[in-house]
């Protein structure tokens, strides 16, 4: 059956949390998701797989309406557990006929609830009681209070009602106008759920006026024609006593007739099933739209991270351009040997003399190592500063963005604070990256020095010496047309490039500087991408899979297109048949005596 396949396709994307971000009406969206998933698992899929399975009637209603007492009275046995303490019906009781026991004790209906057959059941259990009073084909389920003060009870009551083929909704003369029951009854109307209402505990003299007013409210809420039973108030010796037999005889007669008539049971099932399927036409697209809102929020958070770390890369670029790195320890180590002042002013005429001194500098191991270490340390500091700034911007951006604050709150204050700084191991990774870059620069020098025209000149400096000069040039040169336009930090840039040009020529120096700079930038980009992943991985772990909204809409369309596979009910209204198979007439004033 393609309709069943379409429902299974709808169910698959619902296996994970689709609304992790606190945006818009996220709480309502999560509730709608739970309700849809529950109805698919508890009713639509099981029912469609076994369209002729026994009918499930759920007895639901408000606190103190007498649901458990009514169930006991209908089957003539103490199967449910009424009590004076509220909330009652903590564990729902399912009463089945011996013929239907295997069906209901299996996981065909409400598969998420375990089965218990003893006197009591644990939390999340469904207590199953077998009774000869029920005919085959119909089961009664005593549900928790829909307005229970216990949240889990209310949620379970809603879940059970959504799994029902038929609602037997119980209210009282004192509570029938309360809003909570009507919110459930309107839900029954919207989903075309088969429905009957029991007006319980009503004084005989109030049957006519209260019934008439309840009929009015049913009509105003789109439930005109709903079957209405009245149960007169009776003096019971205790809370566990059953109602007089004559008080519930009309309901027993109606249920007995329904259980005995396979055609009418089928009509009820198809009416409720058809209504539940129809409701998907609006519920699923609304859910898909809510998923898209979540996706837009995730995209916004990801954009914040991208922008923050693009800013971090820009900070690093600026640090390379402005020569600030050469003003610290690197400059001190450089000036230890060459000094400034007259040396810089006479540079053009003294390059040969200076080169001889540089040769001595680089052949002395300690000064060269100190310069190299100082340069490495400076670059690492520049990387960490860029990463710290990016992390702080990303965290602050998330704090102000829709959904971001809640995501940070879920991490906890300490973890969120750590997220706003560069990761603790960045220093080690940056050190490895800089050393890798330095090796790359030396390889560039070796490659360029292999040319016959430069071999001899390179030999006078050595590969390490020329490599260090090239590294210095990277942090002070713009890589423009002349290659020596930028002179900062006491002339260090000009000097290093002038010496390199004496070895390789100005065109080669421009090319070498550009390649060295881009290699370093790529290594830093990788580091910052790894840092950004600390944010994005937190999105990926909770973000709905891409295409979820489209998958939901496609499944809803497929369900709509294959609705013709489900035979239409005989009479598509909320009205149920009378025991003789005819539709119930409008209620008469004397319904306290039975229909």
C-alpha cells in the first residue's frame, strides 16, 4: 500500500529533535512534533497496517469526572482504580475481551508503553485487564485526567486520546463548560475523531437544562450531532462502588451493539483514520515551516562564525602588513648585529660590505637561532591574537543572535567562556604550522638558489641566512610592484629585501615573498578553520539534517495523493450510530433515562 509507505516516509525524518533552538514558538513546535510522532506511532501506522483490528475506545475527561467508576460500571467489574486522592488514574487501564487479548498485549497499539497485567503497573506502563463483559472487537482504555496537575499525566492523556479510534469523553454538570475539555473536543472536531460525550453526575432535575446547554456548546464548537449520554447522580457508599446498572445501561447497550457490528466498527475506524490523515495536510506543512525557521537560525549562527573568523584572518593579514611583528623581539635580535642610523643611510653604497658582515652573522649559530626563534614566537603570538579576537566576536555574536544565547546556555557558563577564547592547544598547533612554514621558505630559497646565476651569491649567505631574510621580508612587504616600497622598524624591511635582491634579483624577490606570504596565510587559514569548528561542531550535533523540511512536505503530498486507497467512512461526521445502526437523533430532554 503506497499510503502506508508515504506515512512511513513521513515518520523517518521525525526520529530526532527538529527544534533545538529557542526561537519563535519553539515550545509549541516541539509539542506539535511530539503529538505528530505519537499519533503516527500509536495510531496511524498500526491502524493502517491492520485496518480491521479491534476498535480502541478511550475514556477521557477532567479530574474527578468519574471515568474509572464509569469504566468499572460499564464492564460490571472492578477493573480500574478510582480513588479520593488527585490526580488519580496514574497508570492507564486497558480492558479487553479474551478474544482480543493477544492483539492488545502485543505492541500493535501504543508501542511505546510497556504492558502490565498485575494489579498495578509502573510509570510508562499500560495495565491490561481481560473482561468477559466486553464483546470481541472493542476495548476500553481508562486514561489519566486531561487537566491533571501532573504534567506527565496530562501528556499521557493526550497521547492516549490521539491513539483512539473513538473517544468516550466524560464530563460533569459542574465542569462541562471548562475550557480545557473544550480544547480537546475541538481537536476531535478538527481531526474528525469519532466522539461520544458522557455527562456524568448530573442531578435528575438538571438533566434537561444542562443537556440543552451542552448541546448548544457542542454546536457552537462545530460538534453538532455528537452522541450525548447522561448519567444521573447517584449516592455511592464509597469511591470504589459502581454506578447503578440502569444508569449506564444506554451506554452499555450502545457499546455492545458497536462491538457486535463489524460494519459500524469499520465505519468508526475509517472516520477517525480519515480525519487523522486529513489533519496532516495542515499539520505537516506547518511543522516544515517551523523546521525552516530553525534552519534559518542555524544559518545565521554559522554566518556569525564565518564572519568572526574571516575577521580573524583579516587581523592576521594586517599584522603582516603593518610591520608590527618586526618592532619587538625580532627587531631587537636584528639590531644586536647591524644597528641602525648611519648604516641604514649608507645602505645603497655599502651593500657589499654589509653582506660580508651578514655572512658572519649567519655563520655564527647563536644569533641566527635567536632571530629565528624570535620570528617564530612573534608569528605564533600574531596567530593567537587573531584566534582570540575571532572567538570573542563569535561568542558575542551568538549571545545576541536568535537561538544562540540558548545554545550557549546549554553549554554552561564555564564552557561558553572557554569557547570565547582560542583553544588551549592552539599554541602547539601554531608552533607546528610556523615551523612548517619556515621549512617551506628554506625550500623556496634552495629551489631558487639552484639557478647557476644565484648559486655563488647564495653560498655567501647560506640557505638559512637567505631564508631568514625572506621571512623578514614577508612581514614588511606589501608584495607590490617594486617589492621594496615599505620600510619600517628602523629599516629592517628595506635592508632584508636589499640583501635578497643582491642575491636573487628584484623580480625573484617579489615572487619569493608572495609565495612565502601565501603559504603562511594558508596555514593560518587552516588553523582558524579548526578554531571555527569549535563553534560549528556544536551546531552540527543538534542541527536537523539538511532537506528535512522538503522531505516532510514531500511525504505530506504523497499521503494526500494516496488518500483514495482508504475507503471513505459511511457518514463523514462526528456522529456515531445508535445501537440499531441508525444515526442518533437529536437528544431528547429525558436522556437521563437513556436514549
